[in-house]
C-alpha cells in the first residue's frame, strides 16, 4: 500500500478516530487504527468493541491496500512531522515507512484481517436530523444521566422517535432533562433506544461545532450509527429498558417565576463558593419580584445575592445542589427562563422558549 496525503488532513482525521482507543486493551489490535487506501480516499477506523469511529479523507493512492497501525503512535508521528505532503508505504508484513520532509519514521503494524469486522448499516432504517439540532438535543440533556456503575437503564440518554418528534431524555432519579425537535419518521419506525453515556460524550466531541447539514441516524437491533460529513460513529445500545419518565413529570404548578438566566447563573456561582456538599446547598427564596440566593454554614460563613425576577406569588423557600441548577442553565441559550413550582419540597420545573424541560427535586431545607 502506498499513498500520499497532506499532513494537516491526515492529523485531523487521526484526531477524530483516536479518542475511543483504550490506553490498555485486552487485544493489542484494539490499540490500532484500521487503514484502507483506495479510489483516492483514505478510510480510518478504530473501535473499542462498544463504539466504532470511521473517518475518510482524500489522498493520492499509488497502491491500494489495507493495514492497521498503532493509532496514538501514528498520530504523534504525524503531529511531529513537517507540514506538507506525507508519504506512507506499507510492506506486506505491515511495516509502515512514513516520509515527511527530511524525516523518515518506521512503524510496525498488525494484519488488518485481525481487526474486528465492522457491522455496517445493513438491515436498518434511518432518519435525518440537522447536525446542529442533534448536538443541541444531546447538550441539553446528557448531563442529567446517571453517571455511576449500576442502574444501567438510566445510564444513558433515551432517544425516542414518536409522533413526528425526536425526543432526548436523561435522568439520574433526582432530576430529569428533556429536549425535542420535529423530524420525519419513516412508517413503522417509531422506537425508543438508549445511548450509553460514554458514547454520547464521544458523539458530542466528534460533532463539535459542525454545520447545519443533516446527520443520518441508522438504527438497527442493538446498534445505532450516526453519519455526518466524512464521519460514521457506531455505538452499541443500552440493553436495559428505559423507565417511563412521564410518570415523574408534574403537570400542574401553582406558581411561576421569570428569571434572567445570566443573572441567575452569576448569583448561584457567587453563593456556591460556600458549597462543600449537600449539607450546605444553595438556598433559594422566591419573594415579591426578587430571588434571594444564598449558601453557607456557621463554620464557614455565608454568601448571599439578590436577583430581580418577575414573581408575584407566595413566599417559597427551597434548596438545591448548585451543580444541578448550573448545568441546565448553561446548556440553554435563552435570555430568560421560567421556574415553576408548588412549594419548597415538591419538584420544580425549568422551562424556556424552546421545547425543553428540566425537572428537579429540592433538597431538604433547614
């Protein structure tokens, strides 16, 4: 196999695929990137057996072929190489000679036949969704998922395709985040799947600040594949069923307050300098057109701030983990948010102008 490629393009493609490669693996081949050069294109692929990332990039192919090379070593080599064309020649025994400028590197590879086979997108149905919409749905929900071992049913984000909508839901039992957008769903394709939390983090990283072109989501039994641009990201799905999240969403609230989102963030961050653990959470007092935000203990002291709000209801006192407030506030972009409540101990809801809902249980107030 022989090909020539611009260093910057090669390095960017390697950065896209290398992140899922484990530092230590039960199989040495999993630390390698599968490389195929053919038809003026270089296709790179890595896997950890749960996730697979493919990326293709244009190159000048002199001799087509396939191999696998240690991806982190290859990426470091290309990062240190001089800018300009990089020539790679791989022998029949998988020894790669990388030439860039005056430098020459030799990297030992493994047979491509030993690399796990890629499942592909056969026997699947697909939907299309703008990349920006997909990224925003994940960004607005994933932080609320259960992060620890166990409780596998909620250790990820529910992706629901029903009634012409793509809905993302995440919960850890103490809070719930939901966001949705309208999509065209093929007949008979309505379904619920759960994306693993680690896969979501990787998908968000790859999506980055990508443009508004559509991503195609392929769904098949036990797998989902997201194809956008020159990238394909495939992940196994969570096998355990997702609980019925609708049961924990309150339908009626007696009071509501409209709050400037940025002022709310700043007040919480000021008060949270006193936050150590749930024993001294952030306290909120909703009063006549003002929100008092405070935190502290008799040993540490107290931080207190007042935010002007639109509120004419009864005085309500409650308390929350400040992180549980800041994460949704920083994930949405509206200038104002609405907090809905009944009292200081029942669930609160946070809403904004887009189809987004955040439900959170207060901590005990003392």
